[in-house]
C-alpha cells in the first residue's frame, strides 16, 4: 500500500507543470531505468498516501512516474491507430519528458537524493505495464487499453491529491503538488473525451 500510495503522490507532483511547459518541447527518447508501473497499479483506486513517505521518496516517485507515462505515451504515439490516441500519447511523452527534467532540477536545487519507498518493486510494475501495452493488439484493442488505463490512473491521482499534500515536507515540493490539480484534471478530461469516442 505504501508503494502504491507513493506512486499516486508522485504523479500529483508530476502533472503540476503540464500546462506551463507543454508547448515546444520534445521527448528525446524513453528512459531505460526502472519505473513505478503507475498505470498498471491504478486498478486499485482506493488508495491513501502513506504517512511515512519522505521527500526523497516523492522525488524518486516523480522521476519514475514521468518515465513511465513518457514510455507509455511513446508506445501509444506509434502503436495507436486512432489519431486522438496517437496525439494524446505524443502529448504525454512530451509533457513528461519536460516534467522529468523539472523534477530533476528541483531535486538538485533542494539537494535531495531520490530514494525508493520501502518494498519498491518498480521494475516489476514497469514490466507489467509495458507488457500490457505491448501485448494489446494494434487497433481498437490497444487504443482502448491505453486510454482506459490513463483515465483510471488520473482519477486515482485526483482522489489522492488532498491527502498527498500532507505527506510533502518541503515547501517547494508542497507548492508543486498544490498547483497540480488543474493539470491533472486537464489530462483526465482529455482522456475521458477520447475514451467516450472509443466506446
């Protein structure tokens, strides 16, 4: 539960800058490090942030969550057959590459060393997510699987936003989380709009 709550908490911070820096940025590729598997973990939306989560955990989660959504977006951008799914994937890839850099810059500024939460199994979760996306048949099956996961994921993040504010100790990190809700909602709205058209 701590790991899952941490993933959600990290993703709240992840989306904070989406609306600020999404124009004119490009993704340089998919990160090859371990990841949180956030999309795969969102099937259980009854999550609450773990009280013992530290700022180094949040920074770690933020970085890994950005890698995951960028990687998933990259797959959708090339494997999706619906134009809106491909465009959404490109946006997630672009936004999260930029956001990953912002998170790394903040960690450097704060002198925070990213630290995985207790019982982290991010590589296994990343592999599960990528397997699901890569295993879905190209066409309607893939488009639906990707967008359904994005909707479920963003709903879970929104549900957790209020409680997540209590876990962050650093004022700048707390501020980043506080400003995240509109961007998270924008991504959710976009995904739900596409989901409705895929039914």
